[in-house]
């Protein structure tokens, strides 16, 4: 007879018939039938059957439980058998839950121990109590959604790595991101839920409330917050600030030049406000003349009025400039230090600017750039906000354009601090939406690449709209499984897109059941388009349709290698096939949008940790495949692999056509070696090539290092060029790098996949 049984974890333990008796007894008790002797008798029958079947072999726990079920049914204990089956299922469920939670706990603990400051997506400190709490909550909610909300086919596809549902921990809770129209929000003031904020009246208040708006909206959504009209919105604050300062300086000048005129500050303001023309930084001639007439009426001669005006204007411009710089500096500090979500996460923030040609708007652009160039308190490079300079012919692109000087400044700042990035309104797929004089039609980007403009449900504008959710497809896996059969590849790709479209639609219907009161800022303060038409208890489905549902993809390069042995950087044949694949995906979402009257779009996925997750699963499933699974990451979206040696301008021209196809968002990078600040001519040449090639959104990557002891910022190899200090002498050098759009701190904070990517990254010399 067998003496041991095999536990589920493989351990062998001594057989004990009493445990079978107790299990049967508990099932009897649940059936309102308790009989000790009968349970012992049934346990004995179970043991006899096991002896006959297994003899000297050791049965498993599952084998014994199966036998108990059979014996109960054979002996007409149907209800007891039913309760035993339920008991067994409940125990299995509890065991799996405990096992998964322990895995979560183990992994989080391990990560915290291995990392000096664990930061997911560059903005969560996982070592803090609140950061760890967020990660535990995230892991628990993912487990719940995977096992209790998703249909089995979607859950299986996500779990096994055919697809990846982004922000899965927020699956039923909220939407991704939004582009906040600050002009509309600030008009008349707004509420954060803890008090009403009056409409701001100077540039410092404008900058402060911009941060509060971003922080408040971040608490309603899981993704990033973008300001699409930063220069236009802040310009209103500059105008108000200039007016206040001008009136004060006019009073000072009058007191000095014409002391015999006894007027109070209040009276001066009243006289200035009698002018029918608006007071601006670039004071028009008719404003000056009308103001002279007004003050001549109270006995001030024309010569003195001109002197007073000149004093007031010249000093007010200088003081306003100083105020704007201080406001922009404060904005940068706030967005890199203020927290949302239980105090553990810095808000994802992006600001778009560059096309406001008014003197006030230009002053905003100039000073946000100068504050970025100066860095934070100890010369650190600011991680947030992601800054995007909008380039447009006739506004900033050519030397004769009014804002060209600001674009040149943007080149200088980006060459030092990695921001701003650059968006191109003249790219054909962006230009078709552009209406001169309407900033809401100027293309803007959110975070590392998200783009929202087309709309089958309403106005095609950027204000008040965002992405609802996105899910990515593992292209290399489909290619590997196709065994070179391209027809089968496209058939399977269509099946996966159908699966993802169903999943996005299911999630959308869940989101639509939410009410305005579930989003007190996003909907309650009318940030989202058309939300001002709803009441607190109204469902939000009717306005959510203005958002986008995006299908993403990763690893086009590896998919091409698996299909034909070459990626798109290596041969025109691969490039043509790559464009056919992404074009097929775009056609699918366009057709879906028309059929369902919802904004399905195609996203060039920002890989983040996904690049490592997919390849780890595929490596385990398919082994090492040269050129495909032989690294620690898949290549980001449609990018040419970073390890492939390719001239910068060739890379731009290869990737540009994919921008036109990925209407949910895209970005292309060029990696430069050395100190880019020493070669701004080459920097500008790259940006101009991007624009002329049809890139929608691009940036230049380069090393940014800092010595925390002396404050030097630039490129540091083994020794600080400023003070000669080496890392071995004490505090480590800080090294900033860009990962999928976000700036990330010291290199030892990268995960293994990104460390490998950094080592393999090829420098493009220009």
C-alpha cells in the first residue's frame, strides 16, 4: 500500500486517512447531514479504491479528491458530493489568490531592495510607503480584472503576451488622458473640490493654477495631462501683469516728474482705464496718443506726459519680463515636486507652445525656455513637463518668420536639456486640420507621443479631448508563428485586431456607465469637451465618444526579421512590407471608425516596460531566434533598431512614412554623440530634415550628465570637466536619459531591458 501522497507543490508527505474523513464530514455538515461513522466508512472505501488503483505508487492530492467525489456519488450522497465539489473549488480559488498575492509581494519587495529609488514611468518612487501602496493596489486590481472582468479569450491573450492592455489596473475606473484648455478653465475661476479658485489676475497666479489644473485632472485619469495652448493661455496672464505694473509705474513717474499733480493710485488707474484701446506690451500709437489727451485734460503738458509714458512703459516691460521668468521657473519646480494620487506620483505633464506671435505669448515662450535651460535648484534637468515646440512655416520655421528667434532658442535649450521636443504642423496629416487663427486646430502631442485630432463624432480640435484607452499587439509573436507565411501573418493579425477592438469596445462601454460625479474635475469643471451639457448624475457616454480608442503595436523590426530575415533598415523589400503591415492596421481602424461611429486609431506604442515583457514571454515560448528574440527588448513601435548602424537622415526618411499611418501618436528620435550644444547647426539641420520628410513629432537624444557636487551639466565620462572630480571620489554623477519619451534619472534606475538598450544604442553622427 502507498504510504505517501504528492502535494501540489511536488512535496511528498505522509498519507493520513483522517484528513479524508474530515473533508467528508465538513461536506456533510454543509448539507445539514452530520454522521461521523458514515464519514469514516466512506473514507475507508476511498482508501480501498486508491490502494487498488495506485498500489505502491503515491497518488496526488488531486487524485484523492477526484476519488472522494466519485465515491460520494456512487453511494448516493449527491448533495454531499455537490458541497464537496464547491468546497474543493473554493479552496482552489483561495490557494491561487494567496499564491498570486505572495508573488506580487515577493516581486515588489525584491524590486524595492534592488533599486535605490524605483520609479515606474519616471514618476513613482516605489520605495516610499505611498508608492509601495500604489503598487500593491495596482497588482491586486490587475488580478481581479484578469480573473473576474475580462472574458476568457481576452484574459488569456493579455496574460500570455499576445496583446497588452495598458493601464490595466485602472481598467474599469477611468480614461487615459486629456488636453486641457486653460483659457476656458480659468475664465471665471474653477473648483478643485476643496474650494473655489478665482480667475487668476497675474502671470504668477496663471502658472500656479496651471499646475493645480494638471494635478487635479491627474487625479481623475490614469494617463498624462497636456496643455495644448500654453503660450496662448499664459499670454493672458502676461497682459494682466503688464497692466498692473504699468499703472503702478505711471503713478511713480507722475509723482516724480509732476509732483504738483496730486492724484491717488486709484485715480491714476481710473484715468488709464478711460482709454478705449487695450493696454498691451506692444503699445499701439493710437493708445499712446489717446492716453496723452486724457492726462492733458488734468493740466499735464504734452512733454511731461511723454516722459511719464516712456518711464512707465520701459520699466514695466523689464519688470513684467522678470515676473514671467519667475512664474515659469516656479512652474518647472512645481511640476517636478508636487504630487497626486496619495502623494506618491508626480503628475505626467506636457505643454505645447511656439505659435503665439503676440508680444505676450513670445515672452512666455522665451522665458519657459530660459527657465528650462537654467535647470532646477541645483542645475538639475527637469523631468517634467514634457515640452513640445510647435513648428509652422510662416510663424517660426524660416529666418523671416516672427518666432524663428524663439525656435533657435529652443534648439539651444533642447541641445542642453533634451526638451523641448518638436511637432510639425506642416506634416500633411497634421496640416489638413489646421485653420489659421484657430489654435485649437494646431496639432499638439501628449506625453511621449499621444495625438488626438480627428473626430468622427464632432469637431476636429485638440481642446478638451484625449485617449480613452489603448491596447498593444505583439507583432513579433505573430510573425514567429507564421513560419514565413505572409498571408497567414495578415490573417492572424486581423484576428488579433478584431480581439483588441472587441476588448477596447467592452472597456469603452464600462467607461460610459460612469457618471459626471465620478470625475469631479475632468467632467465637473467641464475640462472634457461637451461635459458642460451634463448634470452630476448624468452618464458620460455621450461625451466620451469624442475620445480615441487606440490599437498599438510593438516590434515591427523584429516581426520583419522573423518574416523575411531583414528589417526595414536593411532592405527596401522589408520597408515595403513594413508599410504594408502598418497600412493594413490603419485601414482596419479607419473602417472600424466609420462602421461604429467611434474614434478607433492606430498608435505607435511607447514601449516602456512592455518591450521587455513581450520578448521575455516569447523567448520562453520560442527560444532564442537570431535577430528576433536574442536581445532583452523588442524595438519600439516602427523604429529602426537602435543597434543598426544607419545615417541620421536615412533613419528619418525611413521612419517618416509611418507617422502618416499612426494617427493615434508617433515619435522619431535621432541619437547624437558628444555635446550637441557645441553643434547647433547640425541640431537645426536634423529638425529641418524631419520637417521636410513629413515627420509629425520628433526629438534629438543625447547624453545629459550632472556633477551634484560642483553643479556642472554636460557630458561626463569618468571625470568632471569642471572640477576634475571622479565618481570614486564620493557622490555619483547623475545621468539623464530619455526612455520612450520620458526623461529618467540615474542609469542604475533603468530596468535590465533598458540598460541593454542603452548599451546597444548607436550614435548618429551628423
